[in-house]
C-alpha cells in the first residue's frame, strides 16, 4: 500500500471547483443540523473576557458570526471559511512559549483567547468549527503526519475532510494554506488519524476497535475542557 492508503483511493479534486455563495442561518439551526449538545455562546464570551480580555471577546464573536453565516453553505465553503479564519487570525507559536509545556492541546477558546497555537491547536479549532457548522462527525479526521519540507522532517497535524469513507480527502493545514487533495500533498506521510469516536492507523481504511479518547490522553483532556467551556464535540 502507498502512503495515500489512509487518504483512501478516489480523487476528490473536483469538489474544489464547486464553491458558491453562502447563506446565513441562526445558530440554533446550526446546532440542530450538527446534532451537538447546546453551545453556550454567552459562557464562551464571559470566559474569554475573564481570561483573555476584550480582543479575545471580539475574536469569539467573529467566530460565532462565521458559524451562523456559513451553516447553510455548501461543504467546500464551510471548509474554506474555517480554514481561512484560523489561518488568518491565529499566529503559530510553540507550546513551550504559549503554555510553558512541551505538548499541550488547546481548546478553541484557549487558541482564540491567546490568538496563538501550534498545529494541533489549529486542527482542533477547525474540527470544532466545522462540526458546529453541521458537517457529519464521521467526515472529519485529525491526522497526525510526518511533514517533509525543506529537507526537514517534523511531526505535524492536519485536518482531513472525507466526502465518503473511501474518498481521497481534502487537507486543511496551517503550513500550506490552500485546501488541497491529499494526493497533492506529497510532503505529508500519515501516521494515524482520529476523531471523537474512531481511530485509524496509517495503512488502514477501516477504523480500529480502539477508543481514541482512551488511547490519546491529550485528546480526551481537551474534549473534557471543551465540554467544561460549553462545547460538546463528542461523548
């Protein structure tokens, strides 16, 4: 099998050609469509104000507006809007400098509050945003990869959207800002992928029997903190 086995076997580049205009809907409809537990936006704003100040509240409000504005849009517009929002508003910063830890997975509130994050934080924030816009949870995977760029190999994380389980996904990234098919990302070598409910190994198209929240402690921890902040993205 090739390194694209994780990314599956059918091309989805054609999906990139179908972007159209967006339509606004209410946040309540967004949550109904997503099937998520209630999102307490006032709580997020209050926490942002208390922890991070006025600039963070402004960012949270812009994020809320984004979710409402794109909830009824086509999938590719949702992907584009979420990818651009965080790539434009968040500055890359290592966990050591942002959190004084070697590896810390931040919640979307923490990422927007400090306006900084590393690859995991970008990926988690985009994942949460797209779920809130109503994308099916099974269509999204956080993918841990080895990224080879400029002669260097580094651990990295990206978000993958699958049109169908065996389709080649589109990749949302903070290194290469354009959304591209996985077949166009020859610099990425997948190791494993996961979402709130399933875990895949690099050469598997079928999910393992493992519980990703049990196997990945940082994932379970960040999901717990999100629930405490008012966001519920998985049991």
